[in-house]
C-alpha cells in the first residue's frame, strides 16, 4: 500500500493550504433529520440514515482533524444555509446525505455543489445516479466485463407478460435502493411464476439478479484525479448466504480477512479499479462481489458507502495499522483537488 501512504503524506503536508476552509458535514440521521415545514419530502427508508452511534463514530474521526466543522442534517437546510450564511465563505462539504426514494436521491448535493463550485466528497451527480440503477450499470458493464456480470433482468411495474428466465434461483431487488432494502429471500423460477407477488418497493421496477452460492466480498476504492487505489478485499461473514434487509439493518454480520489467494485478491482489486474507472467513481466507493466457482460476480456498487467502524474501509485501515482519521483527511483533501475549478491560491495543491 505504498501509494496509499504517499497520498496520506501528501494530504498531511498540504493540510495548511485547505484547513482554513469551513467543513460542513452533511448527513441524514434517524434522530436529527426532520420534516421541514413547507416541504413535502419523500423520505428514504430509515435504514439509509445513520444511527446516533454511527454518526458519532464518523464525527469522532473528523474532529481529530481540527477543522472548523458544522453538522447539518437535511439537504434543504444545507441549501438554505449556504445561500443565507455561507455563500461568501470557503467551504468543503463532507457529503453523507442520502435522503429520497429515486435514482437521483443522492445526487442533489453534488449537483448543487458543482453548480456553485463548492468542493465536496464523493462522486458527481451523474455517476451517483448511474450507480443507483443496478440494471443500467449492469447492462453497461456487461460490454466490458461480461464474465463478471450475473444474469440480470428488469421487471417493470406495468409488465403483464414476463418471459421468465430459466437459470433457477434469483434474488429480487429494488433497482434504485441501497442498504439491502427490499431484499428478503431467494426465489426459485422452477417453483415461482407469479409476478403479482413481487412487491415493487416505492413503485419502482425490480431487479432479478441471478442467485449465486459462495462468499461475498467488499472492495473499498479511493480515487484521486482519476487514479484509483483498491484496498484489500474483505470477506463478509453472516448466518445467511446473502445480506437481507433485516441482516443489514441489524448489522448482523462481521468483516473478516479474505480467504482468497494472493493472486485472486489482486485480480479482484484490478477488476474493481476497472469498474470504478468505467463508471467515473470519484473520491471513494465500494464494489461488492460473490465469489462463485472461481469467478467473481458483481452484485452491487456503492458510491457513498458507510464509513463507520462497521465497514470494510475501517477494517482495512485498522488491518494496515493506519489511523482511521487519515481516511477522512484523504477524502477532504481529494475533494479540494478534484474540484472542477481550483482557486488560484490552491493551484499548488495538485503538485
């Protein structure tokens, strides 16, 4: 991980050039994200929101960086406060916002920040929305890595006659949700032919994804100016063969060291870098796989994955002996140098 250490050292040595900026941590939490009078907001499932303990874990590491930090818990509130209070300030947005119910639910803040040339962590609005639609990115990636894409189908809410595939077992997922929302069981096509029994979450199309036996792996990604680092694949250990909504909500799984050979670990990291590059993932992300019969199959992509202590990012940094606050410093630093237009005062940040 020589490159990771180089990036961290660069972020530390350059810190004085961007530490004067105000850091706004924008996140949705189950306690603090409230309905705002006058707005009819389609709230995401609370599984998407941070618990108080999860948010405290994140802010604990951010506080160690000694930025002038403000927490905001609603996207609309941030926009209002920026216009009324912060428009003349130099700010960085640590964007953890995830409210809403459609493909673009996590793209509002990146779009707003790009419009006003505000530095922010995470991917841009296009990539965020693209990676929310599991069917579209699967159909895109099958042109580049067909051997790693499981058989995938879409069931529209209005489809009356559906030509059921014949590959056997499958998992039904909402096309544009995360956090395993709507994932509850495995169905077998030899026994299941009733579309009416498929529950369309938030009235959106559903994804049929080939069910695969095998271990599930997460590969965290860090990006800087189009260059990528894939951290070590981390194995998910659970009582179930896949992460259902209930298991995900209860965090009833743990991360353990990869059982892959050194060669397969490196192969999976290179596949992940290729996917991240093709989709234009910025700042950080995570790519999830099933390892089945000596092959890796893509099962999910997260452009704004959790960074709590129950995450594959945390597992990697602790395993590597790197202080975890350095991840947050990296993401803040990269948000500045990834900014569309760099302020002349900061042009030497990218040297």
